[in-house]
C-alpha cells in the first residue's frame, strides 16, 4: 500500500522522483574503444567508431534531425547543468568542502521540513491527491519538500555566482498572418500558438492582455491556432467557431469569451458565445458548415510543425521561440531586449501572472 501511495502522489502532483529500478549487479567495465566489433570484407569496425555513430544518431533523434529550436534546447539543458556543476564546485573549493557536503550544509541552515509545511502542501493540493489522507501521504510529501529544499539551495548557489550567458535561441520563420491586435508597424511582434481548451493557454490570456497594456504602441500580438485534439477533444470545434467569428470581424471578442469559460465548449456553448458577441447567427451557422473554415487552422498547424512547436501555449517573439507558459518577467525582459535601450518606456507595469 505504501508504494502505491508514493506512486500516486508522484503521478497526481507531477512530482519528479529518482528510481534505481530493479536490483542491479556491479557495472560492467566499458570495452576499449579500439576493440574490434565487426569486420566487413576485411575492414575492421571498432567500438569507438560505433560509439561515434551512435552519438550522432542519438543527437539527430533528440533534435528532430537537427531542427534549430530542438538543438538550442539540448544545448541550453547541457549548459545549465554545466553552469550548476561549475558554480557548486567553485563554491565548495572556496569553503574546503566536497559539493555534497556544501549542499548538505546549506540545506541544514534552512532547518528541517516542519509538520506545518507538510500540512500546508497537502491542503494546497488536496483536490489532486485522489482521496488520500494527510496521514497516508505525509512521509511522501516531506521527502518531496526536502527535495525541493535541496533544489532551492542549488539554485541559490548558482545565482550568487557570476554567470554570463551568450547562447541565443535561433530565430524561426513564422508568418504574421492571422488575427492581430496592435500597430502594424510595432517593433515587436508576439505570435501566440494556442488552444482554446488548454488550461495553460487560459492562464496565459491575462498575461498577454497585461503585455498589450504595457506596450500599447510597441507590441503587436498575432494569434495562431494549434488545437491539440488528442488531449482536448473540443479544441478544434472552438477554433473553427473562432475562425467564423473572425470572418465577421469579431475574433477577439469571441476569443475572450472562449478563454473566460474554457470548460464550456459544447456546440450549444459555442453558438451562445456567437450570439453574445453580436454575430449574425445565420452567417455563423453557414460558416460552420463550410469546409473552408478549417483552412486557416491547418495552415497555422503546419507553421507550428515547421517551427518546432509541439505544445501550447508557445510564443514566437520577433522570431525567438519560447515554449510553454512563460513568467511575466521573462516575456518583459525579451520584449525590452528587442526594443533596445533607446526604446520608449512602457506606460504601465504588467500585473498579470500565470
């Protein structure tokens, strides 16, 4: 039962854990790179040559055949791990400690995870623990919070290190066609790939609104459809209805209605929103029966695939691809960087947070 509960909280809360897997014996010694693995017509193929080819194939698989944004993500992941390793090693050397001892010392300074913290975590996630009680989950929660504490310590040690990052994400080519708000000549274009049934897209909605208020003359926002039907079965119908609203010049009004009620996307709901924003209902119904309503959606989805976008929300800011729900400060920093130091200051700070 204990193992079932542990697995349950990990799955339900999306926690990341380590597993040693089934019992393993001593690690086998690695073969010498010069060892011959095969011979073809008298020509020898060594272990080293096989490893080099395997690494190349693995790289291509992981980066979707060298797709630029995937290559960048792989490099960024490696860079962050390298930065952490070096930052912690340097700090440990200063203190005359091993890295593990350094981390343990810093964790100890923060004190043990208290019962109050365990209870607070349980209450905050009570709707997601599938009926398990605090008594059943308290040990798993405590271990999780201890893991978070170590992660916080590592992040803090990296932050106090002088780090300069010069790696830049690639710029991808995505058209600016589609429903848009903001000046045509705005220096920054933010293209959003979104799904009306995606909860993270709904959380991004107020953030985008806040950015529009912060940069009224400097930012243009373009919406592109990426309904993920495999996990959001009503997303395609909502996108098609939005296309029909766009035909009547009411896309953004309809867009706002959809994100205000992401859980209510039945055919009746979609027609109700059309009426609420003042659409010609006869024209709306005709559009919903027209096969051409899908052309915009298919075009947007093709652009997403070409840009390496596989989930929602995703943003392309002046060609820079940002995947997933972004914190406000990340988007603000990227926009300010695109505007440059001489750009006029925004009128008001963005208040929304995901």
